């Protein structure tokens, strides 16, 4: 389930990274180059949330609207 729910956040991270770097998100080749950074960023947020919450739920993490805010902030 994490793969399905997490994919939205990875794609959202790519969009935020493209905005930060002033790259056209619709330019596939340029946006694709940001995939590794986006996956790393979402994975880090996921791991940090998992470590800091004894009742961590992957489903809750990816469906929580605040996760998008965390991605945006992390992209900076």
C-alpha cells in the first residue's frame, strides 16, 4: 500500500522541486531527472515519521494532508 499511496507524494515532490529549480514540470526529461531527489526526500520523511511515532501507520502518514506540507517544507 505504501507504494501506491507514496507515489502521489513522490510526484508532488517532483513538482515542488521543479518549481524550486524553475524547471518546466511538463518537460519529461528535466522532471525525470528529479525523481531520485523526490524519492529520497519522501523516504526520509517516512522514516522520520516512523521513528518518532510508536503508533505509526503508513496509511495514515500518506493520507494525512500535513504530509504534503512536510514535503513542501522539505523541498525548501
